[in-house]
């Protein structure tokens, strides 16, 4: 009499019970690691280079102004508010996802301040990301609008130079 039955040789089935846990773990990892861009850039710019750079610590209190050449659009005429006359430049100002005029900067900053968390208001910073060939008259006009909106903490974005000078 046989006590033990003879098992037939075969490959056991793959246990897929832990597969959903693994998939959700990988999905969660990519959601955390991936940087999501908040603004679609409509201007292109090459950042100027600098040597004494610091990083912004609290990015939630930062509002960005992009100044640069537009993607695939012709040049337009910008009238300077400082009385320098009209000059034909291919520089656009981008606030969030739209191209704006210089006069729209102050209302934009006021709206950003109202949207911001009250705890972040003392640390509110405006970061200007401008092309290295941007006319300083345009930068001055932007700074004048920021003064009108009482946004006095201004940061200029730059890349670090590869070789430091002695």
C-alpha cells in the first residue's frame, strides 16, 4: 500500500498576488521623482552667466517673469515707458502661460500675492529669467512695474560659469 501519492512533475504556476503592489510602488516612485513643469514656455532665452550664485530656498514664494525671443513669431514694436521712443525688438514678456505687455506686470504681481499663502508673503520673490541679450531698458521697465506693485525682492536667474576667474 502506498502512503504517498506520486506527484506528477510540472512547473508550478507563477504567483501574481504581489504584482499590483509592485506596479503601484513603481508608479508612486515615478510620480514623486518626475518634475512637472507648471508653465509652458512661449519664449526662448539663454541665461547669462555669473560667478556668485545662490539657490532659492523656498520655491513656493517665487513668481517668475520670462523675457526672451518668441518661438516662431515675427518681431514686434515695443514702446518704452521711460521715453526712449519706439524700438523694434524681438523680446516678449511671459507671465505664467501668456505673453504680456509691460503694463500687465503690476496687476499680475498683485494677483500672485493674493493667491499666495499668507505665511509665504514675507518671502515673496520675483525671479526674472531674461535672455542674456535683452535690452536693459526693458529690464528697467519691468523693475519699475515691480516697484509699483511693491514687489521689492527681485532675483535674476543665471547659470554658473564653468571656469572661475582668480
